[in-house]
C-alpha cells in the first residue's frame, strides 16, 4: 500500500492544486494530512467559504483512487467541523480528529490540539496535561476564539480558559484506549514532539509538545505524522523523519511556493521506502 503524508496545505489554495497534481502523478492508496487544511489569505473568518473548494479537491483526489484521511489544525476555523463530519459521513474523506477509524486494515487516530503559541487564535490550544498548563511568554495579539456567529471573541483569562479544556494527554490517551493494536496504529498529530528537531522555528525557538513526545515514547504506535512548524526542515538541516523507539515519526514541513510531502510503502506493519518530495530518501 502506497501512502502520501503531509500537513499544512493551508499556505494557499494553490497548495491544494499542487496536491491534486501530486496525487495524479503518484497514485497513492491513501493521502494523509495532519492538519491545517484551509487557506488563510483572506483571514480565518473567511475560511468557511472555502469548504466547496475543499470538497472539490477531495473529490478529485478520490477520483484518482486514493482515500483521504485528515484532521483540522490550529489555523483552521472550528466552525467547519460539522462540514468535516458531513464529508466523512458522505465518504468523501475520513475525518479522524479525536476519533479512531479503521482504513485498509490500520487504525488511524487524530489529534488537532496543540500547546499554546504566540498567535491570537486559541480554539485549538489545550494544556499538555491537567498538571501542565503552558502559556507562551510571547503573545502577538490578545487571545481570542471564534464564536458561533463567526466573529472574534477575546479571551480575558487565558489560564482559566485552558484549565477548563481537555488536555492533549487526555485526548491522546482516550483514543489509545480504543485502539486494538497500538503497534499497528497511525497517528495524525498536528503538534510535533519535542526533542526530535521537528519543532525548530526560524527564530531558533523549539516549540514542540512534551505531551506528544511522552505519549509516543510510551505507547509506541507504528507511525506518527506531524506538521505545524512549516520551516523546521529548512532550519534543522533537512530532518523530516526519525525513530522514537519503534515509532516512525514524520514532519514533512511546508514551504510557501511548492509542495512538501512524503511517500512510503506500508505492508504487513512495515514501513519501507520513505521518500520526501524535496529531501529525497530517508536514511536511518
């Protein structure tokens, strides 16, 4: 089975067109996107109007004989969640955020939740655990969410807001409890783990999730696919994959002008021939 994995196609609508072309050229069995789907060139509030185009691109991928598995990410307007569930119900894609779904003999799980970051939109931000409520010391705007009227609403006490949310750890653990064989499960986790260079920003900051690292190290799933920090492979010397114990972890990155993705073969629980669209073959 051939799989194409990537994240952060929200750079532009053109990224979706490039993705469809890459699927047409490579004909993967599965296309797996670990969050940040909706272009934000007109702002996050305008993303709800992109849903028809998203459905069209997904249909074009399906026409290639590929199944699409995806989650939303921290830059995606949460008001499209009902549309994601609707598309799942209609067989257009598999939406696996906080869900466990079996596709082609493997269980897929998705975690869109991230630890706090500098940007203002906080819907997808959650504590690492009930004991670890991280708030980024840099805030580039007043913390805010989008309300049901698709309007910006300020969060006046971010700590209290975060303390009321389900933690990243709880989300991951709840899904893990539903998985039959963790060693054969595949996880779409938008936030990259710490300590693997997938979280290196252009500023030099490392912003990955300790909760994600602990979970992967303890549970040892077959594969995890991450995103969030688009520039990481550029600044970490081209690191886009690595092993955490027996778990293969992938973070393809995503530039503005072309498309990053990883293609590999998956047979009988074995991952082979990992190739990045820009950086080439993975050498462990």
